[in-house]
C-alpha cells in the first residue's frame, strides 16, 4: 500500500511470510515499512533472506517491526536484533522522526499486554496487530485501540489479519491501513490503483 503524506511516498506491507521477493516496490517510494511476519513460524532461512532483500531495496528509509511469526524476536531478542542490517530501522516502543514525519511503533504481536507512554504525538503509529473493531476479524487488541484513540495519529498502519488485506478505514481523526499481503490486494472504500505498480494508493487528507 502506498501512502502519500507530507511530500513522502510511504510503501507499507505486512505478513509476507517468505513471499517478499514477489513484491514490486514502487519506484517513487522513499520510505518502506514492514509490519511484521516476514517468515513462517520463526523460519530463520526466510528471515535471513528477507533482511538481505529488505536491506538492498533502493529506498532511503527502511522500517521493520516484528510480528508473532518472527519468533526469534520473542524468544531470543538479542540474537534477533543482530539479524537486522545496519541500514534497517528496527522500530518498536520508541519514536523516530523521518523527513518531518513522527513515527511510533507499538508492540502488539498481535496484542498488547499493557499500555505504554508515547512521549511525542505521532503522525503515524505502526503495529503488527490491529486495534479492536478495525479490520480485525473481531480479534483485535482493545489496549491498542485505546492508545490510538488517545494519541489520534494521522495514520495507523498494521497487518496480521489477512482477510481484510490492503483495506483502509477512516474515522474523524485517523486513517487505519491494514497492509497484509497474500499475493493480491483487496481494494475497498473507493481507493485508487497505481497504474504502474497495481498498488493501493492513499493520498494525504486535505487540511493535514
């Protein structure tokens, strides 16, 4: 999914499960985000290959957060962090600012166990799991939903729930983007198709 925000083209994807090399990254993307589940059941060969592929993408900024299938990040986090190349930003539970955009990531794999404080208001919150009630197959995280309501980011980008892949939902404050991948994209809510890359495009809301 390609999101156009503050003069940046942000390509977001999740749940590639070893199929990352099937993905065509838009040539105009300058930020790429992977919301976790790069592999299946902790498969380290898939993880290694994913990070080789991800680190060599011709995109200036690359952000990764782990999902529930990325098991080394759960059971041996120090070892898992060493798998991440130096030019990939491992973002979880702390903020970062890139090109005037404030990003925060929340550890929801797929649920949070307790709320955390975000020190600065984020433009974009990234998580693996979905907030309760938003493209979540009725299995989303209530704590995550409460945090999105509290901080009101412009965008919340997540994955995990494949049956609503590449979908978006917008309320008064936030555009929610489920960027799960399964080889095709489901188009909803009168969105646009990029003619070259056949990707879902979401343009920045007017007035933001």
